[in-house]
C-alpha cells in the first residue's frame, strides 16, 4: 500500500436527462488524493457532489469517467477488493426493524464474505455501546442507538477506509462525543483512514488534519486544516470600553467598525495591511478608555463561506 488510501483522477459523473431536464453533471473532473491513516474532511454545500462522490467510492453509483483507486485497488480492475477496503456509515437510518443489532452485524459480515471464525461482532457491539441491546429488535432502538449500529455495520469487514456521512446529524452531545472517541481510537490504534462529511464545521476543524472543499462538482480547495484557515487574513479586535459609547470611533481606511449589543466595540481588518497597534491607537485617540480587549481569529466556517460564496458568484 502506498502513501494514499484514496486516489481519484479526473472523476466525472453526469446523470442522464429525465423529465424534460437536460443531463446533469454532478462531478466535473475531480482530482483528489487522501493520505493513508489520516482523518480527512470532505466538505461542501448541499448539492455540491459530495454524496455522488461517496456513492462512487462505495460502489453504489457508476462513474461516467476517470479513475478511482481504494487502498491501491483500481475500481475498474479489482472491484471486489476495492469495495472490501472501504466501509460507509450512511446518513440515512436504513436498518431492518426486525433484526437485532447482533443479527444485523452478522448478516452484514456474511454479505462481505467474512468467515464466522473471523467475525468480531461482540467486539463491535462493545465498541459502539450496544452490548446490552445486542438482542433487542432494531425497531425498539432510539435514533442515537440506530446511528451507532450503522457505524458497527460499516466496521464488520475491518475496512482500511471508513467513510462517515453526516455521522452526528440530529444526535445528542453524549452520543456525539462517544462517536468521536471511537473514531479517534480506530484511527490511532488501527490506522484506519477516516473520511468525514459534515455540516458541523467546528467538528471538521477539530477532527480533520486535512480538508477538501467541493462545490458545483469541483474541488475548489484542498489543504491542511491549519493552512486553509491561515488563508483568511481577516482579524477581529473586540474592545470593551470603560464607559458606554453610542457609536464606534472613526478608524483608518480598511477597518470595519461596529458596536455590539453588549456595548463592545468590534474592529475587523486585514492583518497584513493594518497593524493591531494602529487600531488601538485610533481608539485611544478618540478618548475611549479600554477596560478589556480580546481578539477573534477566523475559523473553518469563515473559510468555507468565503470559498463557496465566491465560487457561486463567479
């Protein structure tokens, strides 16, 4: 196995015309390499092409063109091996209500051809916190328990690559923390490559070492999480004045000033163009005594909004 768990080259997918609508291109020549052993974020707005890409990786959707290699196996040359190397935890709760968690995991392992002597059903049940519900019908499980079961089903064949499609959508904080604990353990102890799609960008920022942003079927950014956030040159200075002010003071060109509801003065500017000291000096020159001061750095959400908005406007 090389240094990449997933290698995608010039991947295209066009859905056929239907209902009087023209053919719809979902992916437009995607190139993407995902390092082995990483926790990788695949982000994008609704309709960007993320689900199509994941379904192609899982072997559920046929690509129109391009190359896909999973754990070194070409999908076209070695379809069974490439499919066996990946597990997908879908967003939809597609669980048979008349199966118990144990039966569901056993059935899934059988579908992947895992011999009974090599199955790890009990270990998975323990890892996902369903030991005490192992023999309860799935229809009696809570939504959070069903989502845990989906994770278990994705792990029955011990895949080298695990795709999590919106894994924490609609779940409570306790379950969310449990899921991330298990995911980190898989990554750190077994070297499993994790691919995460989520609309909770703070999760992606905390979990993912590298991120790709896809929009309108194209990869518009791909870098380490720190480097992506570092692209944002904006900085916000928040000053709490000693005495209330009715309006922000005049600022040098390039500084956006506003007054927050709590009385704090907010100044946003580009770090490379305007030194922080110049903003503070302008505040003091306006006769404002500073009681407290803080800074707000950009985050992944700021990067995401700027990149996807710019792409949509182009």
